[in-house]
C-alpha cells in the first residue's frame, strides 16, 4: 500500500509542477477521494502542503 501511495503522491507532484489544476483536481487525478486527505498525505511526504509546494 505504501508503494501505491508513493506513486500517487509522485503523480500529484508532477501535476502540480506541470499543470494549473487546482488542488482538488490534482487530488482526484492522483486517486485521492478527498482533497483534505491528499493535502495531509502530501505534507507528510514532502514537508509542505501542495499549495506551498506549487508557489515555492
């Protein structure tokens, strides 16, 4: 299950880098049912929330 989560988060990071999709759209496109769950998982993995990652 950790490998699946890592793949989803990697895909989400690519979407944040390459698209203008909003956070909820990135969450859905990466296989997360909830943007809140996605944001928490992203922050745990990369140390910053998705919005801060994109702006940084």
